């Protein structure tokens, strides 16, 4: 699927979430119907504004709740002494093929955080999965190769994760459904030290964090 | 007389040795980088000890500490030079070329647990300083015993040179996600309890009682403030979200500079530790990263890393974020990325690492002249941290084939490994008088 196709899907999604109320534009050669059409369009626009505002409010509330609970768990986690052995229970309700499409990593050039055109198809597929499973929530984890400082790579990883998130959000996924995290160079996919290993390690990983259907 | 000797000694030590560090493990041939070792500028010090178990243990530690101070040529004369109860044989010491002599003798303590440490001026044939060292009852290999001798060694260095040594300090570092500490002589390695999650970028408060670090917990990367003695931990407010890295305390201990990353990039922030509130933003670098802030000793400026020109490089600014400029000059597009700056205790230079043909090497930039000097050349070398004496750097090096902590003396160029377990990184050298309770 191309980026152009995705754009139309995104636009469709926006219409659907706005309440399916938008009419096609009235034909220009129908002056007597102009007033009625105008007020219908105005009503539709107002409804759409209200609906968007409601969604924005819900989004911001969800984000605040999420952030609060995240802050609480951060504070709880730093008090722990023992090894971190816990795991997040996830039942994303995805078919196995879908789960592997979601998990399919995207990759980056050295010291870059901009998306490669070749990876847009992968992101488009993830967008479709998020559309198809409205309760699915994901985490995007940015990763780097071992070059550069440990700390700089944490910052770079955050930008890599954010780039993928921006793409999905720009196409209509609610920002509260996507969290980002950076692992810097701490979790290489390939432990080697060659150019090939580095290329594999400069990546975003995608995991489902919630979303049983 | 004593004054004169001391003055010439200090003068000799302060003689400007135009040198970079010597890489003592580098093989001959190939490129050696800025390496000029100038011998003969150091005074020679003899270590004397009467027989006896306590004296032997003290003398052994003292001798190593004075050697590792890199300020002396250490001479160990035959035992006959020191006859208990009498002055050392100054003629023999003179013949050995010793300018100074340290004698460890049993103190007149009826329980026999103390020793006296004397500093002799060989040329004038007199005792210049003496110190009674009462030793902990715990065994000679114990941490408290070793720290007591380290403190005495630092005092001997102060007697001889005017500024104390750094044997009684400690280096914090990360190994396999855990925090550890080690003494500069490579002994006393012990874990420092931290969160159960991987830790990064540990740093000390100036009083040595608190550390700060990044914790890679499952739900975020907060910056944790941890009281060393009591183990109490707090999250820096606001760091529950986003990427939070590279904390460093201001020299007065009242502020913590750190980098906070959001989806729009990473910027330098200040947290008011003294008032336990108020996070303020210092840099605004949309879609670029600004991180690794490090304070000038007067607290007026911050050096930091920024990727504003593409590759991360070193910049400097006033502590309020104004007057930002390049600190370590670079050629756009050809100079490798620069990271991990740390401002020296004397304020004159900033240590950092820069990639040379893709391999990080330790550099020092002179703050006034902006002249950059390469310190290392063999293997990967990174994450340099200053000793409080401003002449030693600890850093991570792979020169031996595995990642270990090494120390370099910038005056003599001498290098030695201190942690050899093979996963050490991100060292942070403590200030003097840090909390050294074994964790």
C-alpha cells in the first residue's frame, strides 16, 4: 500500500469517527438549493467540531490518566531492590499473522531519526491494524547501534520512536493509544559489531500493550 | 630551609610539561598520539617501614597510593636503612637519590594497633611532618583499614606537594546495569544497591552523600536521587515521563542539571534540589538533542552536547541558557561525533570523547584557548571522569580486548587498569570525603 492510499484511509477514518455526517459538496449549479445546503453544511461542520472536541477531551483525559498511572508505577518501581522479573500480560486479540505484522521492525540510517520511504508500507500496515482493532494500544521502542555515547543513543532512540508515532498519529490514530520508549543501545537485536549488525540494531520495535478484542 | 625545599619541589612539580598522556600499553610502531613523557620532573620518595604485621600492611598500601599519585619516583630501600628507635640513614637515602622519605613506625600505643607515619626531608636530615594513625581493629585487608591508610597517604601527598592525593576517593560505575564502586587502586570493589532495574549515568553530589542516576524501569526512565548512607530514593519530579538522562549536580549542590527528552527532542533542564521543586528548561532545541550538561566549577556555565549541527558536538552556555557557542571546534561533516563532557575541577578544561575514524577516543579541550588535545589512541576509549586532583582521568577502554576502567595521569601519561571484569562503563569519580560505607 502506498502513502497516498493510506492518506485516503486516514481521511475516511476521520469521517467515520466524526459521526459519518459529512455530505458530499452540493452541486454548484443549483442556486435555489444554496441556502439549505449552506445551513446543512454548517450544521454538519458544527457537529464535526463538537465531535472532534469531545474526542480531544477524551484523549486528553485518557492521556492524563495514563500519565498519572505511569508516574505512580515509576515511583513504585524505583523502590524495588530485586531483579526486574515482571512481565506485562498482553492479549492483543490479534491473529498470529497480524501480530507478526505489528512486530515487524522498521530501520534507520546512521545517526538519523527520519523514516525511510521503504518502511512506509510497514507503517501503513500497522496503521490498518490499529484501525481494525480500536482497543489495541501499542508501544514503539526506539533503538540504536552501539556507536555514539550510551546517553546520546537514548535521546536518539526516543526521536526514532517518536518519528513512527508521529506518522501514525498524523494519519488519524489517537495519540493516547501509542506510547514511546527509548532503549538506546541497550537492547541490540544483533550482538555483532559489523555494519550489518549495526544496521539491524538501528530500529523501532512495536509491541502491543493492551487491546484484547 | 624547609620552605626553600618545599618551594623548589612545588616548582619542579608545576614545571609545564608539554605533554599529552602516554599510552603505556601501545605497541611500538603505528601512530602514537600526542605522547611526550618528560621524566625527571618528579621528586623521589623512599618508603621505609620497621618490621611488624601492622606496619607491613600500612606500608604496602601507602607505597601503592604514593606510586599511583604519579607525583613521585617511589624508591624502596633495604630494610636496614631504618633501625627502630633511631633516625633513618640519610646518607644511604641520598645515595639512592631520594629527596623525601616516608617512614612507618609503630606508635607508642600500648595496645599496638597504631602506627606513626613520618615524612623526612632527606637533604636537611629532619622530620618534616608526622601523623598518628590509629588503625581499625578489623583485619588489615578490611575496607575501614584500607580507607584509613588511604587518608593518611593523601595527607602525605599534601605534605609533599601542597595538595592532597585522591587515594581515599571512590569511583562509581555501571556494570551489566548494576551500580558498583571501586577505589582508585582497583580494590574495594562493591555493589551499590540501586533500583532493581538497569542504571545509567551515575553522578555524585559535591558533598559525596547523594548520588543521582537514570533508572531504566519498565514504565519509564526517571532520574533517581539516592541517599548513599540511608538508601532513600526519590524521583526527580517531571522525570516520570520521557527520556531522562545525564544528571549532574551544580558545584554548590543546590541544583541538578539533566536532559529530558520528549517526542520533540531532548533538552537541558535544571531541578532545584535544595528546595525540592521547580524544574526549569535551559535549552530549546526543537527536533535536536541537547544533553550531558556539565557545570563549570564556579557554577556560572554549562558545557553540553548538542546535535543541532547534525552530529553531536560540544557547546557551552551560561547556566541560564544564554550565550550558547561551540566549545570544542569541529569541521562540519568530517569531525566525528563528540560526547560525554565533564568539566575539570580546576575549571581550565573539559574532558570528552570524540570519534576518530569511527572509534571513540578521549580528548581534553582547553576552555580558554579552545585547543583540543587527544589523550588516547589504542582501542575504544570513552566516558572520561576527572579525579578531584584535576590531573587524573578514569575512563572506559577496550585496549585490552574487553571493556575495562582505566586511569590516566595527564601529567606523566601513565595509564593503568583498575576494573578488569570486562563490562564496566560510565565511571563517575567521587569528590573528596564521599560516603564510603560499603554497600
